[in-house]
C-alpha cells in the first residue's frame, strides 16, 4: 500500500507553558497555554483515506497516535483530547495515509494576559527542504518576541546550521544543532543559549536554517505579541538565487470614517543574497473602479529584510500608503532581481489592540492551478456568528483566469460551486459571513453549521490563502496558505 507522509510541527501545551514561564519575569508577553487542532482533508474523490498519526518527542522517541478514517472528498478535525499522548508531551507529528491528504493546524491559546483573541494557523507540508527561512523574527520587550520550530522530516539525524540576520543585514552569528529523525527543536529568541544568540533588544530580523548532512527539515515561526500569538510556515529557500516573483493574495487598508482601524496589512521581505535586491511591488485592488493601484520600488541590502505596513508605512514614511484610502483591499505582486522570500501579515484591530495572522508569500515558480483549503467554516448559534472563513484567490497569470471553487462538508458532500473570472493579477475573496467580493446570500447553501473545506481550480496558476475568524469558544483570527495539488 502506498504511504504518503504529511508532516506538521506541533506546538503543544507543555512547550508553550515552558516558553512562557521564564520570559514572564523578563517582561515579555506570556502566550498562555496552547491546544492544537489538526484538520485533515482527503484529496481523493472516490476512496476513503485511512490516516495514522505518529508523534515524535524532542529526542526522536515514537508515540503512536490515533487512526482515523477520512471520507472521500471529506475532512475531519482531530482535537488535542483524542491524540493519546502522555502528559507533558512536546514534539512533532506525521500523518501516514493510503490517500493524499491536505492539512491545516490551528492552535488556540488560553490563560495568558490577552483578551481571549488568541488563535493561529499554519499548513501541513508534504515534504521538507534542505534550506528554510524565517523572514519575521522579533525580540522587542515588553510587547513582542518570536520563536521558531524546526522539524526533521528526513530518515536520520539532521545536522543544521542557523544564521541570524538583523533587519539591517548584520550577521548576528551562526549556530549548529542536531535534530533526531522525526523530532523538532524550538529556538526561543527571548531565551538565549544553545543555538539562540543573545540578541540586543529591541531587535527584529530573520534567520536561515540549512541542513548540512543531506536530511530535510520543515519549520514554523511563532510570534507572540501583547498576549496574542501567530504562526507561519517557513518558506522553502533551497537553491534560491536570481530573479524572483512572489505573490500576495490578500492585502488590506481599512478604517472607519472616524479613523478607527479595522484591518490592515504588512509585508516582511527577506533578501537571501549577498548583494542589493531591487524590488518592485504592484498593489492591485480587487475593485479598480473604487480603489487605486500603487507601484512601490525599494532596495533591500544584502541578507537584510524590509517591512512595509499599509497603516503606518513600516520602513517607509508613516503616510506612505495614505493614497490607497481607507477602504482598500486587494493583492500584491513582488518582483525582485535577487532571491527573496516574504511573510504576509494581516492585522485585525480589536478593541484592545492588534491581532495578527501570518502566511508565506507564494513563489510563482512553485505555484499550482489547484489548491485545497481545509478548515472552512460558517457557523451561527441562535442567530449570532461563532465562526466563519474567507478564502482569498489571486490570478497569477497574464490573462483572464476562470476560477472554480467547490465547498465540501465533512462527509464529502458538495454544498456549493462558484465560477468567477479574474483579470491578470487580480484577487477575489469568498467570505462565508459577508460574501467578501460577492453578495452574502451566495453562501447561504452552506447553512449555519458548516464545517468542511474548499477546492479551488483555475485555468492557470493561482495563489490561495485562508483567513479564519472564531468568536467562541476559541476566539481569534488566523491566516495561512492554501495547499497546492
């Protein structure tokens, strides 16, 4: 029987508690305790999938997890109470299946000092890489810091080399570590030692992780900010050199008429080469009849990163994006003459501050025309919204692209099909609550208790992102990449 391995790094309860305890005394934010929920989608339209979860502790010790059946075209959610792991477990997981799978992992934090809006997504990956990058790392007391987790996806111990760079390109040191097969190691920037340098705060920058003995790794970055937490997949940067085009399916700049911010975006772009990167960013609105386009040209020094924020400019002047107005949403195309990777940051403004979701900007050389999006929801209770999702799709071709989006429930039943045509570079949003780019009634066939997934297919290459909003019992906002065919 053919086995397919879907790897995903688990940010589990004990790991987060151990990180939070020492940094609280240093005035860093305490994320609280995390619980991890795994969504699995069966890509097969005809055959049920038998999915076996296996977990590895930090020493590589094996812990057998549950076995689950996933209906054809269907999906399941595995909650932390059913994973059969010992108390105080920390580690990583692998799913083996007789059918191809797609996965999104949701982590919800409780018990921290935040306002209860603490939720994050990242996507499971089907294979590792010899080199991964983390464009968004921070050590800024008392409000923000980051950690990152590297999982060995190979068959033997992985010898890795981690190089840290500040935002201005300064090399902060190179460190080595060995990760047992299947296991993960976490590197917390607020706790120097081992493979973590003693960075002078306030610090923001990036890291490059390279395997030196032929194994492969995958990674997830974790950003803790004012009691709220976000996660993102580490981009694959093996063999990266020369001209690069990245795409950003979702970008926002939205505020109320009295100036209160609702939704805005940021980009962190990391130059992977030893010479200047000349970068052009094309901001394309979803609706060109009401919102403007914008072209931005920047230069990023060697091995450094640049930040652009539609609310406050980031590394640009504070009024740099004022010409987009206060109702802007759209997409961005990033073109560079050097190899770059980027994080896309969506920031929702709650009553007590910002809440962020991160994802990796797709590279046009590795994109697909078909994507799976696990974890789509449309749930009301007594007329009040509990959970909803937005699936953002960007046309990456130079001509019109016809997009077909199908929504399936847990049992594999097709509940809704949409067909839309996108202009070159344009994006569309399918929001199960308010319609997004469409009339809200479009999603009524899903009902008010929908859990499932979406399958998006274009005539040519597309980029896909999932946004999720939960109001109870695990309140928060999160975003991650769709999973290509």
